[in-house]
C-alpha cells in the first residue's frame, strides 16, 4: 500500500485534546514523527507517553499560538529535532459562543487571537522553512462555521471564514511543492463547547451538538489529505455527522 505518512515530521497545534490529539495518535500510528503543541503541558506529556507506548514517535513543546515567538520556537523545535518539517496542522481553536448583544468583547478578541492570529503565526513560522526545503503542507482546521453563520456564532464564524480565506490565498500563492489543505468539521466530540460562558448559547449548543462524529473521524480526513501523492493537493474537506445537518 502507498504510504505517504511514514517518517513525515508533523507539527500539530491544539494537540492536547480533541481533534489535534486524535490526529497526533493516528498519524503516529501510521509512522509519522509527530510534534504536539498546546498550553496544557500535562496533557501533552500524557498524549506523548501514550503514543510512545504504542511504538510511535512523538515529542511535545508547550505553546500558546497567540504568541508569534512561541510559534517560531515550536516549529523551530520540530525542525531542529528532525531536520525538516513536512506538515503543519494549524488546529488550535476556541469557540466561546454568545450573541453579539452580550458584548463579550474579551471573548471576541480571544477568538480572533487564537483562531486567526494563531493560524497566521503557524504560516509565518512554517512558510520560510517549507519554501527553503521546496516541500511541505499546511493543514488548517476551519469549521462548517466557515461556510455559514448561526446566531451566537457570528464572531466564531468570522474567524473561520478568515481561516478559509487565508488558506485559499496561501494555496494560490505558494504552489511549487507546498500543499495547502482546509479541513472543516461539523459537530465533533471534543472539549470545544465546554468553555462557552454564555448560558443561552450553552443551552442552544446542547441541541445543536447532540449528534456528533468522533475526533478520530476528523483525524482520518487529515490523514487522507496527507497521504495523497505529493502532486495531489486536497484543498478542502467538509466532514459532518451523517445523521445531522451540523
Ligand atoms: P478542543 O477544545 O478539544 O481542542 C482545542 C485545542 O486547542 C486544545 O488542544 C487546546 O489546548 C488548544 N488551544 C486553545 N487555545 C490555545 C492557545 N492559545 N494556544 C495553543 N493551543 C490552544 O476542541 P477541538 O478538538 O474540537 O478543536 C480543534 C479545532 O477544530 C478548533 O480549531 C475548532 O474550532 C475546530 N472545530 C471543532 C469542531 C467541533 O465540533 N469540535 C467543529 C468545527 C471545527 P490547550 O487548552 O492545552 O492550549
């Protein structure tokens, strides 16, 4: 079987839970060297330990994606450790939903900082390395919120529309050995909705999020985009639960 995953160096942000952690596990099980980044060091350490126990290759470095310096250090760590960087999965994200009238401006800023600036920092840190190497792949995790808006999700969706725009712009600009992929999940089991502080939005999400797919299912779409031959660039994937329109 064709394997375009083995020995690839893959840096994953937001790898301490949910989709990022599932992707790290799946890619490591398929022979990649995975480098996990997020803020919760204990969770990263546990994930790396579990991957190694299954015979996989994994490292971690604590990372706040809102800091350009920390992102540079994170991608630099992956490159120093393995000599090059094949894939950057810009996955870290937050979703504190609320109606605009609730004026949770700090949470708006947080979403902009993590979901947009975090992705841009990943591109800023990785693009020069990939251009020098002449190869690489960015896999940016957006959302079905990048394709439509629902009440309470105006700012979250705006950040994901931005990720979609940035990703497509990057694709058009780079080419030449560098692949660019947008993965947009629908409702997925993870810790994402646990941090919604607005009571009304929290209640609404209970029904909206009733039917979900596993984080492992989204990880498989990341693997699919990676494992295609280098001349094939999977640009956009939307993956939702079969039994739900969300
Ligand atoms: P989780 O909440 O389980 O994971 C989010 C990850 O992002 C965690 O590892 C968290 O780690 C990390 N993170 C948050 N803030 C920062 C930061 N400032 N710096 C570094 N890492 C950070 O949710 P998901 O796995 O669901 O989310 C992953 C991505 O998938 C997000 O971009 C989300 O928007 C997207 N998505 C999820 C959907 C879903 O239904 N679950 C649907 C559509 C898209 P830590 O707290 O340790 O820093």
